[in-house]
């Protein structure tokens, strides 16, 4: 009898099929064209503002196509900003609020994330639902209640009043909970059997495996506190206590006819954030990518 069995020593491949892992020419062109469009949309406004901040009064900043290289670069716009606004004082206030927000979010988000991600307790689903529901509300909805609470605590027109509502963010708790849930429960149970208490589990098991996510939470917390404008504007009434973003609003009134000075003020407020992200981008992307328990 003739053997009609099919040999499988070679991988079966459909006629006309191609290697899907190898990009086509049109695929590469489309990908880089899309990346170029995204680059122009996101980077061009920043580049235009930076260029405007160095242009003199005689240069036309509304040329089309725009010229990103100043013909005669000058620092006069930055000098005007520093002469009108106490930049260093306002930056110090923003730094205090930002560092305090980072510390409180890292501590409380880690503790809350550990409880939601690793512990078993009643109404855990309700707690998750409450945290998720807070993300559905825009900040403007709770602005009045937050202000009345801060005023009742006697913290209106203080940096403590600016700091307190952002001391812990629901999104940060959920991020830390997601990181904690990647740790196998068998490891935590084994540590409990060996006599480890909650602090020891947090220090020796939880923390080494969520440090990457901690860096993400810390960076987001600092950027959010530094860039916040509406809440400090509502709470603070004394110009001497303004944060940097609120203090820069004076540029719109004092230099309403000089967009070059406004652009210089914008760059002053953005430079610390850009430098911070440039220094911590390695830890940031590492925290986004890593998950699970290290071997």
C-alpha cells in the first residue's frame, strides 16, 4: 500500500505568504511619515516659543513660514521677566509644593497600593470602585468643596493649602496597586509563615519590586504640582506667596503687547520640568516597562 502520509519536516507555508515580521516599503514610509507628523505637532509649538523668547523687538514673529532662528538673539526678554517678577521666590514656592507632593504620594500611594493589591479584606471591590469613580470627575467639579475645606482648616492663602489636595492622587494609588498585584501571593504568604510582619514584607518584598513604578508616580506627582495653575490661583491671594505658574500670569497683563516676554516666561517655567525629565527618563521608562518579581 502506498504511503500517503504527509511529511512535516519542513514548516508548512501558504503559497504567496510573506514574513509578517518583515516590514514592507510602504509600511516603513507610512510609519515614519506618521512619526514626522506627530513630531511636528508636538515639538513645533515649543520650538516656536523658544525662538520667540530670543527674538528682539524689531523681528517679526508672525512670518510665514515661521523663522525658528532669531536673526539677532537677545536675552532682553528674560531680563524683563526677572525685573518684573520675583522668579526665584516663586520657583522656590513651586519646588516646596512639588517635593512635598512627591513625598506624600510615594508614601501613601505605596501603602494604599499594597492594601488594595496584596491584602484581602471585605468591601475591597467597593474601595476600588470609589477610587475609579474619582477619576471620572474633572477637578473643576470638586474645586468649591476643596476650597471650603481648606478655608475651614485655616489653610487658605498658604502653601499648605496648595499642597494638601494633591498630597495623594487616586491614579497613583491605582498604579501602585497594579504594580503590587504582579507580585505572586505565594511569596508574601511564605514570608508571613516565616514570621515577617507588614513592615518587613513592605521593605524586603514589595519595595524592591515596585521601585520602577515609584519613579513613575514621583515624576507624575512633581510635574502635576509644578504645572498646576487653577488651584493655587484659587487658594492664594497674597502675591508674595504665589507659585511660579501663578506668578507668570502677570506677564499677560504687564506684557500683553509683548509676546516675546510672555514666551520667555513660559520657557522659564518649562525648563525645570524638561531638565528633570531628561535626567530621569531612563528610570521613568524602566518603571513603565518592568513588572513582576526580579529573579
